[in-house]
DNA sequence: CTGTTAGCGCATTCAG
DNA sequence: CTGAATGCGCTAACAG
């Protein structure tokens, strides 16, 4: 099945290759009769332009890549926000996944592959420090995510600490005094889970309350299932608690299940707040209070930074912290 | 910022372009000292191979595209299953979204863009009949989804009717006699929502029970929110029901919320079953019975068909119906 | 308005 | 083992 090229169309229509190209791109006027012949030839031969060749010739692909650790959940949501913004600039968006298979020849983030795109939005969630340092390319690139990244690179991340503080403070106002930080981790490096723990701490300090490291309950691996197990463990241990700040809504779901099986009513006995404002949080009775991660804002900043970077390689790097907000639902008793 | 090419590296290393290419592709032996010089030159110049050029030269891209109507939810999940299978064949997977903007110059499915890929997995969910007919390309392509598609094309779809039948029959065995078909649609054409309604019907017929078209409650637009409203409407109308088959788990979530606000206990007063087996269905108390859509099976068939098609353009088209299974949880009382 | 020339960066073919 | 020539399919620039 040989590919039909412009040369084939040109021969069929009795014109030169350039005329075919001109008909296709509409960059030059072509006489109507000639144009008609060319279009007829294209149609009868089933011609389709070879974008690979066009890209090589043009030196650009008009395509932006969003590279994520996995396609589902959070990243799929953000991608859907980003897509129309990229298309509005006349470019295409494609998603790629960082292969979870570092031993393979396909590197998880092949710099060569970035060459294919005019710009790259790279989620740093799946990358370690070394991989981050290797991302030293001339390509316009914007990093997304909660880790520390080199200063020289544009970066958009969430206000994780502030979101966690908002949620925790809200439950404290509602009377909570022993708040589990479920799915959070100790430690001072900037990761999603430790930033959110820091917000939990800050809420306590601002309220003049002590906080107890025993209330920081990591969830590893990160799933609703394990979260459910951890809450069971805490209940079994006898550690008293009257609220749970879950580092994500997925974690909160595990807590919902564990609380339900022990008959601990939400919010009367235990308040509960999550982070991510998944759709489901609106519908799981009694409605789960959650920090909205502002997908639109993140998407908007990311695309804006990338666009700016594509226009000016030498612009100073920007580091954006996208604000978040608390969506209050039935699972908390908060103030106000 | 001029791109560094093989010619630059060759000049720097004092060799020919071909030697650089040979070092890069390892297709021919190159003397160690020469190789070292070339590698050093690549490193110092920051050379990265231009994949666009390589692809043009090679006539293939070693890349497969999965084209979906949206990145989140169902498609993100399937994509995560497909990715490792494609990578196992030594190819890359990228996701593209069918633009929701048909008026724009970018067609929702540009056949030209398909040229960029060695193979395409195309979800037909977002396409109308006319768009489907236009997909008349020589590219290896496999269609995914619940619509009727032309016989000549490879196609993988779910056993929607069978899944709906399983879920409904299970609730009938558990004593249900008035089962809402929420989010289902009447009509005989093959769509996801009408196939699932057909399964609901079939379960009634097999059980020797009558079914009443008033119990088919469409949800439009498709969201938990609207589903919640529809269930409210039904309750307000006084139409008696003792079970809900929800066409998707997202729809089921809306039902959960509506039932909770009316104090209708699940499963004591109303049984509930969904379709998709989302993670959340495991954790929303009391656990939502759901049809597992067999992402792995769908992914496996899709990749297998595509692989076969890439190897043999003239193979007869296959139409696969991937089997599903019922995951029973607390929201139903079913038999057995 | 249409055609000719040239080359984007790479890798196959065939000489040396 | 290394190099020179050639062309993948397309389009900018210029000539007719």
C-alpha cells in the first residue's frame, strides 16, 4: 500500500507539485479550474498530506505535549482543561505517559521525544531528582506539580499548604480538637503530602492548639483501600480523634468506608475533609468538604507560561502557586 | 537557538555524518576511539536526534495514537491499560482528544493527523455517523466503543446488554419487582444507553416479569447532578420503585445522593446497581454493586487487533464483544 | 498564476 | 570500518 504523495496528485492533475501544495495550504491563489482539477485528483487518489514531512520542512509541529505519570484521575481532568486553551492558540495537544519502566530502553522521559513538540508541559509527579536535572533542553517547557524544581524552569504548582490549612482550620472552627492528617507525611522537603501536612500543622498553630505527630498517618501505597486500613488501625489503637483531614479525596473515600463500618457518623462524631474536590465528593452522603484544586487556574497558568516561553526563550522563569479554595459540604460542621 | 544537527556533531568530531548516525543507531560497528569522539561531540554540543526527520526517512513513527472524546474517567482508565501493551511492542502511545469544536479548521478527527501514526485506536463515542464514514484511511485502525460501525473496520466493544442484564437479574433475584433503568434510553439503535436498556428488558423477560417503559428514565445531559434530579422527579411523581439499575456508576452516584436525602435506605428499601465498577463504588457505603467493564480485556483485544492489522492490512475485520462481569456489593440483596 | 530549484535532518545503498 | 551520494515528502523563495 504505497503512500500517495503530492507528486502523484500533480501527475494525475497535470500540474506541478507546487500547485498541489498551494491548493492544499491556500497560501497562494490558484485558478479555479486548476484548483478543481487538483482537488479531483486528490479525491480520486485518496491523498492525505504527510504531516511528518511538513513538520520537518517547517521546523515545527504545532503540537504541544502534556506528559503525565498516568492518564487517569487528576491528570485526565487537568488535561481536559488544558486542551481547549492549547487549541485556541492553533496548536494540538497530545498526552504522553512517563513509562513506569525505567529499565527499558525507552527512557521515562526521553529528551529526544521532546524534540517532536513545540512545547512541553511536564508533570514532575513521577520523576525523581536526577530525571529532573536531565531535563535540560532548549525546548520550551513548563513543569507542573508539587515538588521542588530547579529555579531556571517555569513551574506551576498548587497552594497545597494553604488548602490543607483552610480545611483543617474549618474543622477546628467546627469544634474539632484531634484532627488526623491522613495520607500526609512528616518531613520538610516539598512534596504534596508533606506540604499538606504543613498546612495541617499551621492551622493548629494559628488556632493556638497543640498538634501531635501521632496524628500524622501516612498511607502507602496511596489508595482508598490502604487509607481504609489505616483508619481501621487508628480506631483499633484507641487513639481518640474527632476529625480527619485527608490529603486527597481518594484517601477520604477510604475513610468514609472505614467510619461507616464502625458506625462513626459524619459529621456528628467525626468531621471529614478532603482535597481535590472530585465530582464524587459532591454525591457521597453527606457530601464531603474538599479543597478545590483549581484545575482551570492551573491549566490557564501552565498554558500562559508555555506560550510566553515559546515566544521568548530568554524570559525569566516564573514560579506560580495557584490559589485554592474550600468547598464546604455536609461532612464538616465548620464555622462562618 | 539553532538546532544542533548530525552535521554539526560530525564536524566537531572530525568524522562524517554517517559515522555519527552509526554511533547513534548502533546499526554498524564503529571503532571505540571514533565512537568516543563522536559521543563527546554530541555531549558538548547538546545534540538530540531529530525524530521528525528520522520518521520521515523511515516512513514510520513507531507511535500509536489513542483518540478519545475526553481524557478523564473511563478513557483515562483504559488508556492506562493500553499503554504498557503498546510499549511492550516497542512503540509509543500518545493520547489525542477529538476536538469538540467542529466549526474550527481543526477537524474533530483529521484524517491527515492519523498519517502521523503507525496505528490508531479510535473511540467512536464522540463521533457521528458521517464522521465515522469519513474514517476511510489506509492506516491500521481499530474502533472502540458501543456504536454500530462499518463492517469493514476492526471493532472492540463491551457486552453492554449482557452486563445490564446481569445487574438487573441480580436485583430481581433479590426481590426487586419495579426496577428503574436510570440513564438508559429507549430505541433500537446500538448505543451504550439503549443497549443497557435492552439488557434491563431482557432480565425482565427471562424472569417472566413485565417491564414498563415509564421505568426507563433518561439522564440528559449525562451527569451525577442530572441523575440526582431525575431520581427526585421520580420520587415526587409517586411512581413506585424498589431498585435502580444505573447505566453508569456516575449516574448511580447521583442516585445515591437522591436516595439519601429522602431517607430511602440502600439496599433495604431500594437496591442499586451501576455499571463501570469505578473505584469509588467500592467505598461509597454500603458499596455499590457494579458491572466491571473489563478494561484489561478491552485493552488487550484492542491492541491485539491493531497489532494484527499493522502486520496484515488485508486480514478480515474482527468485531469483538468483550465480556463483562458483575461485582456484588452491599447495595443489592441479590440471590445465589 | 504556475513552475523550478533547493534543502529541512536523517539513514539506506553502495564505494572505498 | 568509514564516507559520498541520494531521497523520504513537503514548501520557501524566486523565476517565468
